[in-house]
C-alpha cells in the first residue's frame, strides 16, 4: 500500500512540471573583413562576409557581402578600386597592383545600404629575405599511442636587420603533392552481377598531382625584441601527415611578411584564441577588434583586420625519403584520377631539386 501511494505521488509530481523555455537573444550580423595586400604584383583579395545570428535557419553559413564599393587609398593620394570577381563577396585589386614600401594604405568600403567603413592606416615595412628553409619530422604523443600526431615542422633562416624594429608574420602557400594510388588493387563493386568484389586491376594510373588550399591556415608570428640584428632560425609552419601528403614529394611556399606593430598585436590575440585547449590556464575567450571602423556608426563592431605587408617568398619541397617519422600510408585502391582535383601533369612551377 505504501509503495502504491509513493508511485501515485511521483506521477502527480511529474505531471505538474511545465517545460521552461530559455529565450536566447539573436546575435548581431557583424561585418567581417579579411585579406591583405603586399608588394608582390596582384591581384590581391579582400573578402567581405557577415557573421550569422543565433537561431537562424542558416546558422553556420558564411554569408558573402555583395555589390559593395571597395577601394584602396595610399598616403600619396592614389586610389585603386577593387572589383567583385570569381565568387560573391570576393574583391580583387587589378592584376598589376602592388604596395610600395614606406607608404601607408587605407581600405574603404561602402555597402549597398549606404553604410561606409574605413581601416586605420597600415604602413608597408621592408622585410628581410629568407636565406633558406629546412624541415624535420615531428611526432606529438597523445593518450592513444596508436594515433600519435605526426607532421613536418618547417624552419626559416634569415638575418634580422638591426636598424629597425621588425614584426614578422609567416604563412604557407597552397600545397601540391604527388598522389600515389594503387590501381592494381581495384576490385569490382559489390553490385557487379557476375563477380562482386572480384579483383579487376587497372592499368592506369598510379601517379597523379593533387592540390590543396584550405581557407583555414595556421600561421606564425614573431617580434625581434629578443633577436634584433641577429641571424635566426624560426619555426614558421607545420604540416600534418594525413597518410597521403608525404608518400612521395610535397611542395609548399613559405611567405615571410613584415607587418605593422598593430597587425602583430592583432595576430597575437588571434593566436592565443586558437591555442585555447580548455585548461584553467587558458586566456579567456574574447571578441577581438580589428582595424576597421564604421564611419556611419562608430559604435558598430567590425571583425577582421586589413593587413599591409612586404613579402619574401621561397618554395620548399619535402621528400618522403628524408622524413624520419610517418603515419601508416593510406591506400587508394583505384585510378588516382578518380580522386577529385587531381591531374596527370605537374603544375607549371613544379621543379623539385635534384640530388
């Protein structure tokens, strides 16, 4: 009798609970500006997008800002207009445009709704040339020993000038690599009427060339406060081994850029946010303000940073035979041309050094 009364009481209590609705305010659709211009001949890309709002049916999508008027103005009064090309929200300088070292540049934007924006002036500082590049295998141990992280660490060697304060920004360019496949291991599909999954070796092709160009790129930064005027070896890029990239030869380019003090501070804050791991010692997450201000509404928050830089660029070829660590190679049991984006011909700039 006591148990029955207890069940009735519990049911009565549960039936009286009303769901609590949590009202989450929608976030702002913030204008985001990303891109940089350099002293190399253009075209250079400036991309305009809008951040999404909470609860939107399009949540997670990047919304391009189209049909804007975008221009560059330098400290000599020269104005260069950018045109929207290739994809929506992407604005390009003319093909021959390049910044002049010693001049400062301002990015100006006018949207369809009439709102105007401007960057703060960014000066183009000179950059020392990269003397050479080197690389080595790096294994990062994880809690699962069978899935340690393996990759290639790239180093840049250069001489820092002693007559100025320098702020460095390194990025790696698009990667190209020899894609090795195994068409001799091809088998028929399971739906084949006479011999499902039976061996059916293909004569071609086992060697192709693949390109990768992720929009999400790692970067490195440094200030010469501790090495002013000295020769340096700096780790500037890391490329993870995915089982395909380093089966034969991988090519990338390292861009060494000189940026302003303000751009360096912005990139350092971004780097701190990227490196958050969930530890109690992490920097607290922050909404990082860039160098774009709203002229129509000075209180409007604009994300991103307009960077002006001079560049020293050098290609690097990474050979599998010179790597001491690697992950288990991935097998492609088919013609390598079945992998999207591959070709049989190498890029026009493919020129690995000969031993």
